[in-house]
């Protein structure tokens, strides 16, 4: 019996040399720098890991060898090759080889240095885990959504126009299921990630799987005790920060300490204008309250403090809730952006407990992705986010622009609003009407995007009894709850005290997240 077992093993060993290897996961790009990049792929067996590369598709003169490692305790191997001494912002062509298995030819473009002056694009999308009703939805998002969108709106190959893809978690339905990584994630995205580097963070569905950390080679600049759980990557003038908001890691103090220290350094770094953080769980979720996590609120607070001290705008991308939301912090140039869903079942309106939060301007129960365009313009850097929608199971949308916002680094305040005088007569204790002048600004194309009205019983506003913050639009449950509100007046919707003096002030905000100064304070008295 033992002899037969040895013979069988020997036969299998020899068979590997008689049968050509097969590339099971096509090449994908990792950890790109101006002068280096990592290329990875998977074969059914074989240790050889070679990348042929060069500046021309027809002249792949360079040959670089790498390593192969076990992925699931079988003959299958993941291959990793690091290319170095590359030229910044340059297109390269490559193919990979393991034995007789040779891939097609692909291309990539190295990142620029921080002094880059041209616009750059990145895409954020998440929660592409397998949906049994729509098993190829992620492939549709990539091949019928993202790739055609870039073909239509930009000249040249997608590698020329898309710097990276960030994914705030839930790449597969179950991270411990080995086959799902190949079938549900890599095969459905192979036409994209062979040309554009991908930078994910783990979601709850990854289940802290070893497969996740083997398949991705993320920056090793986080905490050595928790490699690749948190990290950062710079692209031109923007710093991308990856965080782990999952159970078991959101309670590790070192993560927030690391983030705070990194943000302090970033504030002093003159080459960085913006910070984009990504993590899986929301702080607030209009479609699905049970998915909220306090950890993300702590992250938001650190990012807001960073923006306040440095005057550098920031945002956090998240997922977990399967739909799109875009909001903003009240006092800071900080955006909240849910970039789902790129495949997972939509969290339809009314399906779960939800809430209409003041921070959010738009929430949509739709598939899609978010395009971020960063303009390093030296006079006033900016970034623009666009939500490109693929609709949902009720209404299909073919790459429809459903939301957009632009944020500039420099602040140009709207004009200070002027409150209207109250009538000399005492005001009623119910439904007092507040009124101010129309919105004005020296900033070109700006409009009235938000108002903040406050009523206090003290002149220093230490005892605020009414505080209303409203956006120019509020898309909740497929309805704009702010329709026809010009934001220049306000009805106090609470009972006031009789025979009392109240102090009133208002400020206006434009769509670029710039607040005006507070208006001059006015007073009114209520009837006895």
C-alpha cells in the first residue's frame, strides 16, 4: 500500500513536467511607484516567475525573475515579480511566463512624482461580493461600465487615464473560500487590473482570510505587527490611506495612533494637498443603520481635525451599505462617500432601518462606481467626484452621471448674509419666520448649497435652542426633500418661551464646502 502511494506521488510529480502550466489568474498590478511596480498572477503549478517587459509592445527586451509561493496547500502558485529602475509616468508593456504558460501582452503606466501638474483620475468602488441572482454583476460593472466610460470620455488606453482603483472592502462573499477569489473577483476584473493597480482594504466578508493577504501586496508602511491592515500610498499631490475597520482590528489602539501621527506628518508635507482615506464600515448610513460603526466616527474626527489644522481637504470612502451616499462634515472640508455597490445585492429603500442624516446630500440604492479627478493646479488645487450609475434591478442606467461635487484647497468665502429686520411687534411663540438676503459670492459658478440658522437665548450663542443645517438638496428615499427651498428663509419649528429675547444669526455655504462668516446678529422678542 505504501509502495503504491509513493508511485502515485511520483507520477503526479512527473506529470507536472509533461503538462503545460495554466495561468488561472491573469496578471494584475500592485504597489506602483514612479520607478517600480509589482506584477502578480496565479498558475495551477510551477515555480518559474518571469516578466518580459519593455517600452514597446514589440520589443519586450527586459526579463525580470521573481518568486512563487503557495496559496492553498496544493500545487497552485501565486507569482510575484518586482520591476524596478523604471521611468516615472511612462508606459510599459509586459507579459508573464511560468514554464510554457505565457500570457498576452498588457501595459501599465508608472505614477508621476509629487510635482505633477496634469489632472489624474482614480476610481473607488466596493462590495462586489458575489450575488447569486446576478453572478456576473461585478464583471458588468467593469466591462460594460468602467471600461466603456473611459473609452468614451478619454483618449488613449485606460492605463494612460486611470491611476488606480481603491476598494473599501468586501471583494468576495466569503474570503475563506479559495475558489471565490479566482472566480468571483479576479476573473471578473482581469481586463482592468492587468492595466491599473488595485488597492483594497478588507471588509467583513474577507473574514481576515490569509488568502486576502497573500493575493495583495500592499504598502508595508503601517504597523509591522499588523502588516497591510493599515497603510498609505501617495500619488502626485494626494495621499491615499487604507484602514481596517473590522472586528478585532478597529479596537487596536495602535491603528488610530498611527493614523493621528501620519496625519500630523501629512499636515507638514507641502507636497500633499489632499487626503483620501478608505475603510469598510460607515459612521452613518442612511440605507442601513445596523451597519454603522463608532470606529469610523473616530477616524472622521481625526480627518476633520487634520483638515482644520492644515487647510487640506479630506474625504473617506466606505462601503458595507450596498448603495451610494455622498455627504459632508458641517464644519470642515471633508466628504463622506459610500462607493458601493459594484456587485453585491443592493440594499433597497425600505428594506432595512434607515435614517435621514443632516450630513448626507444624496443617497441612491444603485450599482456604480465613483470617479475622482484630481487637479494639481498650483494656483488652487481641487478634486471632483462623480458618481457613475449602473442603476438597479428596477431601473437600469447606462453609466449615468447621478451626482458630482468639487472641492478646492483654497477657501473663497461667500459674502456674509444680512438678516432682515424683524417687525417691531413681538413675535409669536410658534413658527417664527427668519429671513436673510440672497446668496452672493466672488467665486465663479458658486451657488447656495447650504444654510446654518441658529437661535439662542444669549448673545454669545452659548445657549443655542435652535440649530438648523440644511443642504440645497436632500435625496432620500428617491425624493428630494429640499425641493423648492432657496435656503434664504427659515421657519423655527419649535415652541419658544413667552416674553423672551432671542438672538439670531445665519451663515451660507457654497457647493465647494466654503462657509461665509456669520451674519450680524439680530434679535426679536416673543409675545407675553
